C-alpha cells in the first residue's frame, strides 16, 4: 500500500489504506495516505489547518462502490505516529460514525501525523 496502487502495480503515490480487518462500517475508521507535495493522495489535507479553508470547506464525501458517505469536517489535530489511537483497532461504541483522514507531516519518516476529523452525517446507496 505504500508503493503500490489498489491493483498491486507499482505507484510512487501508494494507496489509501486502513488497518487490516477494518471495515468502512465501523464506528471509527482511520484512512491513511501519503502527503504528496503535488497535493495528490492526502497532500491537500494540510489546507484544513487554515481556519478560512476549513470554514469554506465544511464537507467531504467518501465514495465506495456500494455507498456515498457525506462527512462533516469537525477539525484537525497533530498526533504522533505512535499515538494509542493508531494501535487500538477495537471499534468503540459511539452515537455517530466517524472517519479520520491521516497523513504524515513533513518529509520521509517523520513521526508527526495530521489527522482531519470528520463525522458521517449522511449515507446513501451509490449510483
């Protein structure tokens, strides 16, 4: 997933990925991808650290073959790569499903992560 696309072919962009065994229907989902300087993958997540950008872009969408999830962007935080939230794969019961988009901050092998926190506000069947 770090150097392969979703079909297994080499790609310097890698793939968007989550924990092994995670399901998009879990109450808390973490999605990870590279922070590309070009803005590809999760390279544009850093824009959410600008309050004006966050205010102007309060929603995101997660598309899968089965469903479209509308996400409300609630904010962002910096975390360390070894933060306990990344090591606990247990889904915690919560009233609202949440999706956290995570990417590295800076360059190769940095321990800092940017996490953009969202909640699922609508789910509908895909086209």
